[in-house]
């Protein structure tokens, strides 16, 4: 994952407010983050994270590949080309093939995590006030990356098949009528963070059509693509575009964070040459190049082909955890609560009754030693208050089960309390009515 | 020179501010030549304090656990002198309901309010009395958790339409909720310092202003969206009324050492909203800025507060 609940170093946010640029002056620690400060409590079961489980990799394996890299130490410690080393691009072509997307070496561009890809795309395409079409909810790291460029975020609702393309079309038309420039459609098509939903094959085709009709870019962010536990993978949007012509408007973002380790901070952009040229300029300004050392570690490991076995191991671990979460939700949650059933990835999205504010419930949950991420952070417009994101990839199955049991108790209490409040105030309203009569 | 434990961090929602306050106090104490032991609050805190046997503890905690009398009672048990107010005064000031009752009984103006407990809602159908309470308090009103430290769970209501929702939300953060009349006026803070053996005095009145173009409510609860005027720009006649109200509140609540009393000046009335027994001491916090305006450097401020804890034979705190 690209965001998480870590103890952040503390800085005084306001000291130089008069000097800060306008675009960051508004960036504040959210209410939810204040609440997250309480997560340092010992004994808490946190379903609030989003980390892959790197313990499965093992220190011996890391020593082996580090030794291989040390043989070419001068190069590992040197600057590298802005777009990445040739060898790692070959590896990326293999990984993309596994994700179902044909790729040419020259269309691959290395970034420092896919998160940098998001920032560079924002830098390349967005002027202040431009619009971006996003799913509702959407990846909070994308909202953060784009927000530096001060765009308008147009959220489009999702159902179990992913983004509602007709609603996306309406949003684009509405924006055009208001003379707002829509620049791109951002989607996480597989096991979306945070909703756990996968965009159906049919919708992918429609979305590509829509982008062609309005001459827009599609940013296809696919960090979880190969982490599929069940069913057939629909074709990636990039592969659909390439199958029906040239690589043109689909910008595909990949990452080694979920299939290897986030610690290497490596991801990539796959796009046509014109876009990559602009991205290249942006990357030179941002960090010149990504780490050679990291790239060579990846090459040393992926060359052996062992990674396929490693992913099979990860899949087994994550599937077990996903099942534990879905089973526990079915067993413990009251019937007014709904959740998604992801076929892969890291997250389940839970929807509570409309009146229940997941942020206001968090202190009670934390008191009972269970934590989650409240939904509103995944929207740019304050929606999603009655939703929460639960992570299963980083927590052992027994803890997941216990955590969901605790969480359902908190939810039930909150629901019963609401019931009590409403009953009391209804009694008052009736009495008032009687006296008026 | 003394050996001082600086208590900071904790698990309250104000952990971040507490770490900043603690860090700054720690450096000031070091510059003053004291030996400093910074302690984040955790399970081993008591054991560490017993081992260290510090001459005093400088409490830099905000919110539940640190500002509500919990740690103060523990320090008394361990016979470690500490800065600021005692357990009862701390607990009262943390709890808006208790504080306002003390103020009201002492004849200090505080906006009308009504209190609801979660238990009464659960077991006695108390939500039937919500409308009644709101009518008596009058709109616009604030709905807020009694033991608040931040803006979480606070709503401003113009009418009864969202009353139930606002009360429901506030109960997410506390078992006790207040409905309080919203008074409009200049927001004035009174940082109070009480050097050992002396009477408490207001350092300098501080006025909090929403930044231009910001709606008052939003600005007040968004950090960085407010500006300060030090000293506050109020008529000379109001200054003495404000200071008097703040000092009366400080005494009535039983505070020791230092505190910050928050008020609204509406017409000529200084309404006391609440008192903070451990206000923030960060670079941009109002308390140290007001001290500076009164000619007291940060080191002097820290030393004065510490002396209050170290002074032998000081009367017991409330």
C-alpha cells in the first residue's frame, strides 16, 4: 500500500503559515488523523492499515539477492537513467504480461513507487480548476497526489461492477457545459482501494469508448492486478486499447509494492511516447532517477522467475485472510450492514446505516481495541461518512475474526442507541401533538 | 539544578500537540540547566517514574488522561510534585458540564446549557426532553461532548431540524453531551499565570479572529484559519471586566500555577466558555505568545511554572 497508519514525526504545522504556498496552506491533519493518533494504544487490532505482508519474503532470500547486487556495486551505487535501467524494463514487460497487458520496452518508464506516477500524471496534465473523473470512493493517495495541482474531483458512483460509465458520461457533459476542462479518468480497476470492487470487462470497454468520444486520457492504476484469488481477470483497459489499435490514451500504472515489497519504492508508467516525454521532464525535476540499487535488487530476484512462486504463496495467505474476514462479517454483523466481496487485493468496504457516522464511532471502537479507516477520507466532497475500509492483508485470520466480532458489537451498540434516541423523541413529538389538539 | 520528568504524548486525540509542547518545554528546561527525562505515556510510565525519583514532573499532556486529573492523581500517589492544577480542578476543567456548574454557582457568566447522559438516553428515554432543553437554551446552540479537547463531535444548530443527529454524533465521543447557547461576539482568551506565593494574574488578553472571508464556526475549528491579536482589541472598560471574569473563573475552578480561560465578549458581557489547565505551549500557541507580550520569555515562563511545583510547603492542590 502507499499510505498507512504509522506514527508520523511531529512538526509544527502552523509556524511558517505566512510563507507556505497556497496549495499546501489548506492541507491539514484531518479529524480522522487526529483519531488515528490513538492507535498507538497497545493491544489494538488494526484493520486500518493497508500494508502487504513483507514477513513472507524472508531474510535469507533478501541476503541472496543483495549479494548478487553487491557484485556490481559501482553501478548499484551510481545515478541511473531517468526512465530506469534497461533490464528492469524487461522484467516489467514480464510482469505486465502476467497482468494481461502487452508492453513494449520503450513505453515503460520507471517511477519511485506508483505514487510518483500519480504525482507526475497530475503534474503533466492538471492546471488549477481542471477536472478529474474518479470513482466514489477513490484511492486517498491519488486524491493527495492530485490535490497539489488543485483540480476539481468529480466522483462517479460505483456498483458491484465498478464505476457507473453512464454517470461518468453525464459528469463529463455537465463539466463541459460549465466550461470546465476534464483531463482524465482515474480508475483502480481491480479490487479497488478502498472499495474492493472490480470493474467488469464490459464496463472497461465502455469506459475506453467514453474516453475516445471525449478525447480524454484514462489513468489505469493497477497495483493489485495479479493478487486475484477467485475468477477470471477481465482484460486491462490498456490491453483493450492495444488490441483495437495503437497505444494512445491509456496510461497504465504498475508497482512492485504488492508483488514484491513497498520498501524498494519502485513502480512504473506504461504510456505512449508523447506522454512519457512530458513525464520524463517532470521526473527529472522531481528526483532525477529512481534508485539503481532498488532496481538491481528487483532484477536479481525477478530474473530467476521465483517471483511467480512467491506470489502464489502470498495469494494463499491473503485468500485465507479475505475468507476469514468475509466469514466473520457474515457471522457477526447486523443485517442493516453491507459489505463488498473482493476477488482479490487487500480491502473490504463496509456500508453502515445512513445515520451512522463512522468517524464519530471510531473513539468507541478504539476503546474496544479495534480500528478501521472511516470512509470520508476516500471522497473529496465529504461523502462516505457511513462507510469504512477494512484491511485483511496484514492481519492474521484469528485476529481478523476477533476484530470483526468487536467491531460488530460497537456497531450494534451504536444502532441500539440511535433506536433509543429516536423512540424517546417520537414519544415527545406525540405528546406535543396531543397538547396541541 | 533539578531533575525533571517531562510527561508528554499519551493516547489522547491531542497527542501531536502534546509532543510539540513537551519537546519545547524539554529544551527550555535543558537551557535552564535542569536534568530532563522526557517520558511518553505508556504502560511502563509508573515504573519509570518510581525508578527515576525526579524532583518534579512537568506535565505537558493534553486531553483525556493527562489534563483530566488522571496523571495528577498518580503523581500525588508517587509523591512527585508536579506542575499546574490538582486532580479535582483538572477534572472539572476538562468536563464542560462540571466547569459550567461551578461557574454558574459562583455567579460568573457562562452561556445557558443543559446536560444529557448516555445512560439517561439508554435507560430513561431522555431524548424526549431534547426539544425542551433546546428551547430553554435557545437557538443558535452548540451541541458538544462534555469532555472535548478538539472540534470532534461539535455542531452548531440554527434550529431543531438536525438536533437528534447532532446529539447522536456528539455521543460518539463522550458519555455526556451538552447543549449550550451559542453566544456571538469577540473571542477572547485569558492566559493566567500564578507565580509561587503570589496571586494569579492575566498575562495579556488574546483575541482570536477568523481569517478574512472565513465563516466564524469553520475558522475557529480549522487550525491555521485564525489570526490572533495580542493584546486583544477591546474597549478599556471591557479589559478589566474580562480579566476579572477570567480570574474569578480560575479561582472558582480551583486552578493552580497557570491556566487559560476562554471567553466571548458579547455586548459588555464576558461569557466564560471554559478553562484549560494545560494549554498548548507550541511555537504558535497563544499562551507563550501572550507571556512574551507581557515581557516574560519562554524560559522564564517554564521556570516560573516549575517553581510552583518545587516550592517546599506549598498548600495542597485541589
